[in-house]
C-alpha cells in the first residue's frame, strides 16, 4: 500500500511539473507579438487600380506612385492588425527574363519591401507569379513567421496559396480593389479566405494618375534632392506651429512611415511649394520625408 502511495505521489509530481511547463510556454506565447505580412500581386493591382482611377488597364497610360501606395497599404494594415507587427511587404510582378525594370528596382530599394519577379511572355502576361506567392505564403506560415497575411490579388490560381497557408494555421485576409462594374476577383478565392476587404476609389486616387503633359513643369527643371529635403523641413516647421507639438510627436513612433493622410497632405503641399509634380518620383519623395522627419526629430 505504501509503495502505491509513493507511485501516486510521484505521478502527481510529474503532472504538476508538466502543468508548470505548459503554463510557462503559454505565458511565452502570450508575450510574443503577432506578425503580419502584405502580399501584392502587382499585375492585379495595376490592372484593377488603373481601370478604377484612369479608366484603362494599360500600364503605359498612367503613373502609379508605388511608394506612396505601399505606405498607404502598410498604414491600413496597422489599423486592421492593431496588435501585430509588420514583417514586410512582398511585391510580385513580371519582368522579361526576370530582370528588374527601373521602376521595380526603385520599389525593391524601399524599406521593408521584397520584390519577387516572375516572367513576362511575348503577350506581356505574367508567368510564375502565383507559384511565388504560394511558396512564400506556405513557407512563412509553416515556420510561424506570420500569423496573418493580407493578400491583394484576385486570381483563382491563388486558392492553393491560401489553402497552403491556412493549413499551417495562418489566417489569410483578401484585399480587393473596387470594380467599376462586376467583380475583379475570382469567386473560389473569395470563398477560401478568412476575411475580405475592398479598397475604394478614394483610397487609390492619390496614387494613380493618367499620363498627360508633365504637370508643374514651368521651366525651372527638376528640383534636387536637397531642394526637396529643405521643403520637407519647411513644411514640418509650419505644421509644428499649426498643429501643435503634441500632435506632431504622435507621429514619431511610426518612423519612417507616415499615416496615409499625413503623407498625402505633405505631398500636396510640397508640390505646391515646388511647382513640380513628385508623383512617381520615389527618390524625391524619400527626400521630402527625410527632411520632414529630420526637422521633427531635431525638435524633440
């Protein structure tokens, strides 16, 4: 009888130790922040946003401010995934022989952005992009690198990518672009995802513009990066007075990103001061933000 009691006591002790270990593990998991990533099918983005804003899917007929749009997507994701941190933005596009175009190279140089290229065939159709999205989604979900994925796309071939990520416990949230008529996303894809959101005309208007004669070109030529940086600092100084230090200080934790509405106000005011369009000019846009941030940080 005494031996049985000893065995029971030992069993209880092992159970207590196991429970303690489980509690520690759960506590560690609770302290680990959730992580999300944004996956952008650029082919879908250009076609759907171009049709919505510029009335055409032809990339040659409009300009896309990719840097501004990516910042706006990051800002939107912060709102949707409030208790989560961004891993990065994955930008999937096609290119001849997978050689970056100048625009794709500029996008690839942006912070927290990874450009992944499929091929373009003779008809300018993307090949291999869907498989790249699936590989990344599945791999990141398998290794618990992300808990949530925001997928901006519409192709039915993405269903397998969604299923693969969900199989490893990740949640996939489909983001779409408002269609002037009908749908621009496959129904099977809509059925598979965990949630759906549609980004409307107002969201894309600041970042898509139909190509016409160059705006703001008044003979003064293209401003230098230092010129634009100085204007960014000027605007920051003006905003500090107008909006107050506390309001502006709220922006600092988000460095180097600005909320979409603030970034758009900064762009519009800078273009007015410079009398020059900064749309689609990533290097000047970065200089503008650098000057803005530098002035704010100098006042702290």
